[in-house]
């Protein structure tokens, strides 16, 4: 018994959505089948599993780190060379705020980008079964299973929905 | 979107990837010529560094001349990307789709170019290391964070890193597309860069949510960058015409005016060079020109305020400076050209839809705006310094040398060269955005009129 997957290819969204419904009705668990498209479709267009994500935590986490680092950097810089200029205090809060602001935002942006990549489950250099026609408008329904006996069921669902081609991997 | 055309995805791929999958005939000669200019410019920069700043026209009291003017100009141009990409994305403006990538790209390359000018202007660029990020533990000398000359590189670096990451994230689906259409070493390159993109609902959701999140994060940076650039001048109390409280919003709105105009120039060039008539349509120029009228008029208001404050303050040196800017040769000629090109010619023309939808006219008027906006920066920076400490033995006014003009021309060739080089490997129009537009748009009948309708998700 080995993990394998099959890919059904469709040219229209309706039969692809029918295939997704059929797979649910045939008892395939959520997360074992997915839909691949070359363009974003409205959420739920294929009755697909809507993934949960924690992307909103990333910028907040990054901003906290950036702010902490910036406080340390700006304060330490001035305290390390404590020369009074123009009668101003050694720790010039206004000047510190500008650099703290930029560093907080920068860390927030970097953390968001890391979050987008992580939550997209990338990088994935062995992405599995795929077809290049997906980026030409075709829609792929991919099913992954451990149990070989379910391959025939999946093929049957895909054929019934009107798959134009079925690929195995 | 009255001019919308139904385009299938194979056609969209073929047309929008024509720069990567084929090489247009004009590409190699153009890049070669630009490459020669870039090389000449680099040689001139090397000569200037070797000989010293004596080869420039910089001399007391004008030590900030063409280089700093061009630095501010390119930072201004860089505001195009986030203005177009982030604000239009957040407001779900449908017409943003063909212009976002090119605008983001313009941001990145113009910032890279802007950064060169303060470095070379310092005369000995390697010493910048002690100025910005010395952390010279051995000597115990650290940067003076109270100086805007430190805040400035911090802000620009933040903007550059953020914009580059924003550009890359939005490029991922198109890198997947290019991976599917190429073979050999190109396929290997796109496979690595696409990080294994497949286009499942999780990845698309992250593109959508992440795009909005990054837009929201980049907007405050966008405002801060040109504000901080303006403080390079506004915090200097000793120079007439610089010490102004309205400089931050004045610079930001001026940057949007010049940046969005630069996007218009680039859109026209993209349409003509790659023959993207189906994707970059007159309606897109119309949509960009409308907010430009408002932005330009707001910017003119700030220009007027600058002059009003100078007159009402009854500060004799300030009034003398304004007289010099507007009435003394050769500044008066520059002032007239500035006013005509930045506002008086293009904006009244844009009031007419015939002009807004005429691509050639939009191209030339957008170029006029950027001539004017460059002159605006020159007229802010140089006259203020020229009047500063007017020693009796300072007979000559600032006159940029051939070295400075060559480096100025180099900067335009360099940005164009980088854009064309990028276009050889990556699409300038986001394909997935174009395709999404087709999926989310349909024609509906209202009475006997067929009108395009755009579907939007509730959240």
C-alpha cells in the first residue's frame, strides 16, 4: 500500500464542482481532495474545503519584534555616545519614534510575507500530481489516498462528473 | 468597464507572456543601446569618484544640486507603485488589474536608482558606511539618529524591502504559469522561484488576504517615506524656503502626482511596445487621469500655500528668495516652465474625456508633468542654497557640469534598462489578475441595455 493520487481535469467550473460534491458523497474525507485552478475563483465555487489560517498573527508578531529591536537600537545608539547637542536630551523621543516606526513596519511586512508563504504551504518542491493546462484555464480535481481500493471509486466519481482526462501518479 | 473584452486564458497567456516566451524584435537593440548608456554613466561615476566632486558644478554655497534633485525626483516616482497597487487594491478598483505590476516595479527600480544619488553625492561613497550604519565598536562612534539623514535611509530601505517583497508575493502565481510554459534552464529557474505553486484554494486565499494585508501595511510606509525625505530640507532651519511645516504633505502629494503620471507614461509604452491593446485600454488612462486632476490640484494648493506663507510672514529674506525664484533670470524661466508643465498645460487638458482616452496625448502630458515635477524639486533645493551666506567672493551661481548631466541621463537609462531586463523574464501585467477579472465579470441585461457587471465577494 502506497500513497498515490489522481487528477481529474475539467474545462468548466460546474462539472468540477459536481466532482467535488461527488467525492464528499462517496465518503472521501475533507483534506484528501482539492481543486487546482489557474485563477482565483469565488470562495466556495467548487464546494471546496475552506482552509483556516493564522495569517493575521504574523504581522502582529513581526511588529512586536521590530518595535522591541528598534527601542533597543535607538536607545542604545544614543546612550553609547552620550553627547548633548543643542541642549536636547540624550534620548530624543521624537527622532527615536521615526526610526522605531519604520523598523516596526518593516518587521511587520517581513513577517507577513513569511506568513503568506508558510500559510500557502510553500515552498513545496515536490508538489505532486499536476497538469500544465491548469494555468490555461482547465480545472484540476486532485485526490490523494493511502488505500488503493478507493482509486476506482474516485475515478468513477470523476468520470461521472464529466472529467475530460484522468491522470495517475 | 464598457470596453471589456472576453478573452480566454490561452490567449491571455500567449499575449501577456510574449515578452518572456518570444523576444520582440525591438528588445535586443533597445537594451543594447541602453546598456551602452548605462555603461558610459557608470564610467563617468567612476571618474567622478576618482577625481572628486570638483568635476561637478557643486560649489559654495550650493552643495546640494542636480544629484539631490534627482534623488528626490526618483523617490517621488517610486510612490506610483503603492499608490496604484495598495490603494486601488484596498478600494477594489477593477481597473487596477493591468497596471499594478508595472507600478510596483517602477517603485522598486526608481528606489534603487534614487539610493545611488546620495551615495555618489557624498564624494567618497565608502564613507557612507560610517554615516548610516557604522556600529564602529572600535571607535565608539555611532550614527546620530536625531538627524534626518539617518531617518531617510532607514525609511527608504524599509520601503524598498517592503515593495520588493510585495512584488515577489504577487508574482508567485505568474511564476507558476511561466514554469508550465517553459523548458530547460528557464523551467528550472521558474520552478525554484515559484516555490511549488499549484493554485489550490489555500494558496489563492493567501494571495487575496495577504495582498490586502500587505497593502494596508505598505500604505503608512508610503506616506512616511516622502515625509521623511521632505524633512531632509524642512528640519534645516538655516535655509530659506526649506524650513516649512507643510513640506511633508506637500512632498507626498507631489510624489503621487509625478509617480502616477510616470505610470501613465509606462502604460502607454507597454501598450505600444508589446501590443497589449486588449489589456491596457483607453478606459484605464481615463480612470488614472481623473484622480490625477484632483491630486494635481491639491498639490497646486500646497504650492500656493508655500508662496502665501512666505508673503504673509513678511520675512525679508524669504520674500527675496521668492522674488529670485519667480522674477530673476534664469530662475524665472525655470519657474514658468515648471508651472506650465506640472499643471497649467496637462491638467486643463485632462478635463476633457477626449484627451483622457487619447493615449498619445496622455503619454505626452504625463511626460510634461514629470519635467515640471523635476523642476519643482530643483527650484526648491537650489535657489534656497544659492541665497545662503552670499559671500562677496561667490560670483558664480550653480551651474550643473557635464558630469552631472551625464549621471542624470544615466539614471533614466538605468531605470528603463532594468525594466526591460525584468520584462524578458517576468510578465509586466499580472496574468492571474487579468484572468480573475474575466471570472468575476459578466454581462447582464438591464432592460435592453447590456452592461458589464462585476461580482465581488462579501468578505
